[in-house]
C-alpha cells in the first residue's frame, strides 16, 4: 500500500463508515430463503445486481443457467417400538429431522449403525448392509476435513439404506447440506441435532431399528449468476466471486451473506481507485454453491480461463475478526496476502493446502490460481461449521465492523493482484497434492474427482 496515494486513502477512509455491506446483508437475510433454483434465490440475484451497480460496476448483468431444483417436503424420523435387540427395552420415539438436499423421496426402515465421524476407516469397520448410517458432522482432530458428501458416498457404497447426519453443535439444530451435486441421491439422508445424535448413538449400541420418511422432489430448474466489471481492458482480468445462495432453513447470514456483502463493499473501494488497477476486475455473485458449485461451473463454461490471472473466492470472510487466506497450493498468492496485510498492520492466518469444497474449485482444477478468503474463529472454538447450515445462521451473529474491514482487505488484495503475474497451477501437481492429503477416495465417493484424472 502506498501511503502517498490520496485516492486510495480517501477510498479506505470512506469504507470505514460505508454501510452498503450491512445493507446488502440485511436485504438478503430478510428474504424467506435463498435456496438454489428458487424464486427467493432469483430475487437475491436482483438485489445483488442492484448492489453491484450502486458500487460502480459496469455492464452488470444476470445470466441464467440450468440446474436440478430440489424442494423439500415433510420429513419424519422415529426409533421404533420394541426395537431393542433383546426386546427388553421398548422404544417408541419420534425426533425432529430435516431432509438433506437432493435426498430422494422414500420410506426406509433399518438398524441404526453408528459410524462415528464417518471416516473411511470407521465405515470400513462397520456393517452397514441394510442399515441406517449415523455420522457426526465433525472430523477427528488432526485429520483433514472429511466432507459430508464423502461420508454419505462411502456409507452408500458400504450398503447403507439411509444416512443420518448428526450435528456436533448443541442447541437443537438439525444441520442441512447437499448429499450430491445437481442430481438426486441414491438413498434418503436427513440431518438431526446434536441432542438427537446423542440418543441415536445410544440406541445404535442397543441394537435399535429406526424408520425415516422423506417427502421431496427434484425437477428441472434454473439459477443465475450476477457479474460486472471495472478497470482497464488489457486482455487479462482478476475474477472476484462469492456465492449469494443459502439453504432454505436459515437466513444464510454467515454462509455466505457475509461473503457477498464483503465483495460488494470491496467493489465500491475498487471503483473509487479504478485508475490504480492494471487489468480488468470481474466481480461475480454466483448461485447454487450450496448444492454443487453450479454457478461457478457455469462461469467456467462462459469465461476465457486463459485471460483470468487469478480467482479470489470470498467464502467465509466477514464472519470473524481475523482474515484467513487459503492459497490452494500457490505460494505466490500466500506471499501476496502477507505483503498486503503486513502493509496495513492486519493479521492473516494461512492455509496452504488445496481443497475442492467451494467455488474456486472449478477454476483451480483447470489451472487457474485461486485464493479463498475466509475468517478465523475465536481461539478455542471447535472445528466445523458452527451455526452454518442450521436455523441459527442469522444476521445477529454478524459484526458490521468485520464486513467493512474485510471489504478493504479484499480490495487491497485485488488491487495488488492486478499488478502481479501469478504462475498457473500445475494440474498434475494439484492432483498429486490432493492424493497426498488422502482426498481421492472421498472425492470419488462424492463424485467430484475429475474424469480425466487417472
């Protein structure tokens, strides 16, 4: 950062009192929901379009793309009367549960099988044939994150008739999250609270059976991306994106209302210093991240990837105070994050290893360097989503100061990116690195491993 740049100083100064991020977050969280493919998501796209235009972007437009729209109905879940293995304990209990996106309609009965965290080793050790798998949302400490779709895919391959995803966060909060990307799953899956999960572990040990009924539909639908540009047309561009969709059970404030609000604030700063940018910047709000990274996939099909210098994926920024930079194996992006944050006296937490579970992935696997901006939870907080993907993901959890601060940091990072050459990602090295992290088995189970990666 150049301290003698008056335009930059004015832009940053205005950003500390700019409410546009909070106002966008408020408008989005007031909607009934922003589920991918729904009318609410379409209305959210229009709100994002207006926010981008107000921030100073040019040629802002909404582009539609096809997808499979999943809509939930009622869900019932009960441990059955007289279900204990020895017949001594008579159980007849119903529990609150919600269907997981892309769960098919179904009525399933089977033995409860506790698979712990749902890691591959735990699933291999369990007998899931004809059973109902019960897995925690958590991953064991010291291991790489094991995604919900991995747990589900491995459980189905092991013979499970249904899948139960038990939250680790107390508060009677059943979690949601897609079982598959953009297609109906093979068997039903539901989310239950931490309190229910505790009972189910007990009942599984006692040999209990359970029954779950899911009412849901999957049909052809459409979603949309919103994007506009600023800066000089040089034949190269930096792509900044954030998903604006959210699950239908919550306001989606943290995931990812904070991210798209941060991007809108950053766009206003960038528009104010447009003359400082050395290449074009494309700002995008993408749909359907929660159910398959579908908006990002549509952008990959639309844009000239060779012209994209780097992707900045704002998914998780603005939630907590300290910025976390995930460089996905590109050391030059980690160095850039250090340079920018040190210049303004802000801490940054680094995560160098790549992962495939956000909107950077379709670009990263094509060789585009990708930086994901997240934020660091308070010290001692458990690993996991916290309130995300539950009804507790609400606007009151957000501090407007974090939105402003991360909007400024995002803008400064993008400004610097327009002036730097970042090496392309070696896709063979990326593949090997994911294998070294033991992602391949899980990504294949989740049907995310690229077809051309042998």
